[in-house]
C-alpha cells in the first residue's frame, strides 16, 4: 500500500505542472490515458522491469538540468541522406528550419495542428499504447499519450519518395519535452522514419506504428551525443499479415536512456526486427526493454542489442519473447551482448522466453566480455596503433546490430557516426 | 638487420623460464632458418620479438637495425619493419580482410611519415598480390581469417607480408598445413621478396620448405637456446637423423 501511495504521489507531483490538452479527436484518448496513469502511478524501483534502472530522474517533477552540448566538429548524422526534414527545438516545431510537410506517397500532419474532430490517427493514438500496457505496465508511455504537446502523424499510402527525418534539437538546459508520434503504413506501402538529436534535457516520447498487410516500416534513430540528457522512449508496433518492421537505434552518450519497444505480430508471416548499438563512456546508463508478442503464424522476430561500455558505464537489456498459443512456426531470435572495456562498467541482462505453442524455434543468448587480446595483438603486430585497433574491434562487435539497417547508405552514415565518436573517445 | 643477444624470457604469470640466452644475428639480404624440437621456444622467440604480452624479458636485447625492439610497442615494431607470420593466424569476426589490410598499411605509412595510399592504388595492389597467391576476391571480402582453411590462413599471412613489405620477416611454421601446390605458391611469394635490404627468419620443422626457400644459415634451437648453427646441410642432417645426435653432441 505504501509503495502504491508513493507511486501515486510521484505521479501527482510529476503532472502538477503540466497542462492537459483536451481538444479535438485526441481528447478521449488523452482522458483514457490519464485514467490508466491514475491506476498505475509512476514507475517505482520495486517494479519488476525497473530493478536495473532507477526511474527517479525520469519521474521527478522537474528535469535535472542538461547543459547543451556544443559539438561543432562533427557533421550531423543523416545530413548526407536525401530526406524530408522536420525540426523540433525543445519539442516545438520549427517551420523555418523544416521542409514543407509534403512528400509523395505519404500524408504528414503535426499533432498540434490536426485538431479537427476526425483524423485517421484516432484509431492509433493511445490505442497501441493501451494495448501495450498488459501484461507489463508502462506508465511513462501513458504519460506520453495524455500530456504530449506535439508530434508527427505520418500515413504512408504508397512507397514514400524519401525518408522522413525528425530532428530533435536541444537548446534549453531545462527543457522537459513530451512528444507523441503516430505512423500508419497502409497495405503494401513503405516508409522510412529517421530520428536524431538529444531533443531536450528530459525527453518522454511515444511512437505508435501500425503496419497493415504487406506494409514495410523502417526506423533508424541516433540518440545523442549530449552527455547529460535523459530520455524515456517507447515504440508500440502492431503488424498485420506479411508486414515488416525494422527499427535500429544508435545511442552515443546520455546519462539516462530507457528505450522500450513493444511489438505485436498479429498477422501471419510478418517480420519484426529491433536492434540497438550503444556506446557509453563514464556517466552513461542505457536500458533497452523489449517485449515481442507472437500471435500470427510463421512470423520472424529478431532482437540484436550490443553495448560498448567503459569508465563505469551501465548497460541494461530486458528482452522478452512471448509466443501465444497457435503462433506455430514462430522464429524468434534474441541476442544481447556487451563489450566491457574496463572492470568498472557493467551489463545487466534479463532475457525471457514464454512459449505456448509447440512448433516454434526460439533462441536467446546474452554475453559480456572484454576485447579479445589475441586479436588486438594481431592487429597491432600489423602496425595498427592500440587505440585504432580497439576501435576496429568495437566496430566489429557492433557490426551485427548495424547490419540490421537495410538501407546501405544509412548504415554507412551510422558507421561513420560511430567512427567519429570512437575517434573522439580514443584516450 | 636483426641482432639478438643473450635473450632470457620467462612467463609473466608464472616462474617458467622459456628462453635461456638466445644469441642470433641475421644479416640484411640473408635467409636464416630455425629448426628445433616441439616446445623448444621457437614461437616464444617470435612472439617476444613481435611484442606480445605475457612474457617478461629478464636479460638481453633484440635490435632491429640498431634500434632496441624490446622497448617498442608492437605497432612500432611493425612500423620499424618487423613482420611475424603467425604459426596460428588469428580470426577476427566483424573486421573485413580488406579493411584490416588497408588500415594496417596506412597506419604504417603514417608512422613512417608517408602519405596514405589512395583507395584505387590500394585495390590494384591487393588484387595483384592476392592473385599471385591464388587468394580469390571472395576471401578478401570475408572477415579476417574467419572460416579460412588452415592453408588459406597461411597464404593470407604471406599476402599481408607482400603488401606491407617489411624488412625483417619472421615466418613461424608457415609451411605447416600447406598442400604441395600452396607450399610452392608461398615459397614463390617469399622468394619474390628476397632482396639485399630484407632478411628472413624461417621457423620450420621440415626440409621441404627449405627446398624452395634456400636458407643461408640454419640454426637449431633446443631448450630455449640456439645450440648449433650451420649451413643448409644442417637441415638435411635433421631431416635424416632427427635431433638426438645434435643434442647429445651439445650437452
Ligand atoms: N603462455 C604460455 N603458458 C604456458 N606455457 C607456455 C606459454 N607459452 C609458451 N609456453 C611453453 O613454452 C615452451 C615453448 O613453447 P613454444 O611455443 O615457443 O615452442 P615451439 O618451439 O614453438 O614449439 P612447436 O615446434 O611445437 O611450435 C613450451 O613448453 C610451451 O608449453
Ligand atoms: Mg611454435
């Protein structure tokens, strides 16, 4: 009882300063989310999926200040990619810096401007999030539905002409931003969404993705490189027959990142991959929490998470595959690995399988290790300096996760980004 | 070229002595062979020269063209012109063979104050050298040594040597695991590199290799020391009679 009360108190304090937008088609969904939130309270340390990650900095009334990271030397990630760019500065849409919201194959709206009573996103907004609240509660996602101030609504009706890039700029040391994006990929359509940037001192974000029959959705995200930012993000996806969903996240730096992905493979023959490459140096806490539900038959899911940790950085992975009765011929793969560059860093992993069908193939593995000394010596014996040899080994370690990106140009951009990061951290 | 004086080495972790006063001098332009029973310390000598961790030098020195190797990092030794073809080449999953070679070449060039090789020039060079060793393009695309057969790994070592053009080449049992044709390819690769400014130290158990790569000097190593030095006829003697006679002679 005392615990529940504490969670309620934390919730009250958290939302006390927020204004509740209750207009237009979103209002009912926001009220429902508020109700869910009231029943759950904020996450607490004793919650099963918050044992390894302390939620307090994500649930406190005010964010801890995060100085804006000035990083002039690097070229920005995805700059080289031909894309439709939408810029948000501390959560506020920046029309000047953005391209027109027009792209062949897709309809794009801003959440704040889509206020009429009727909108296609009504069938998704808060709907997938609500589905994802069982069996594991995700109060920060409900917060994101109830209190989001902005977001993008993307509906792909054909193959999008180019990727849509959401660029989250962080300019205020104390910004506390809540965004909510909805994506609907219609039958046979295809779209790629890129996300980059630190967004805010504290960023709470939900993305709901509904992929219809044979639709294809690609998501590539680069979080960072701010040191002090905090983020709690959620992806909720629902896949119909023969749908494809692929999400990859690169995280470089960040004192606190919690990325949740909740994927429902509802139709038969669909494919869902979620991958992450995280590199942390020092004050770095990175948590990937994934829940994949197989309902349809002959579906494939892959989770590939790699973390490189040094100087006391912490990595967390909690990944679950749930195979429901009747989800025959499921092919589930899960791997989570960490490369610990010193003994001060730690990796905490909790892989779970729960299977209620008899004809399935599921595997999971989790490892933690140091750089292979023999390989390092071999590289050095050929003249590669120690730091460079270590970087090569780190990139090699992350390669399996990066190879989950289908578009070779984007994959190369991510690789370049990582190399830059490694070069700047070679000390 | 290479001058080793009274080199004593023990394992870092335990008090096991492996090299007990190695003396060896290899002149520029020459090929020296080292033979010796299993466990006599041949690979250890090559690792210590290349700078592998895990060994403690308790006495002695090893100089490459007058510069003390034992004080250098492994990559500095490579840049100074030392190359070791490993007895057991290492697999590195995730690092492409091409990336590896190119990184190594450019790192060495940089250390010597030379410009990086352009991607085009590099490709041309690799193709030419790989072809001579019958290493196909597909193998070059794979991660370093991953899934290579024993003989392919050895050929890959020689390819690296041919690309890096070191001045002091140490080959540790490069012949083991090679079929007859591959032995010929590898030997041709080595012979093509022979010149007045370069020297070879070839560790082997068999005369077969020395039929292709004719040594100027043959050393016998036993129990952590060079116990006998002679001409090519010494290898023939080992081939015929084994080590027993030679060892009883020196003890
Ligand atoms: N890291 C180690 N730990 C324990 N013993 C070692 C280590 N390295 C070398 N030795 C020992 O040192 C001795 C010399 O080994 P080394 O590999 O140098 O022999 P070698 O002459 O190359 O033998 P071979 O002809 O079989 O290749 C052996 O007895 C070996 O077991
Ligand atoms: Mg040996």
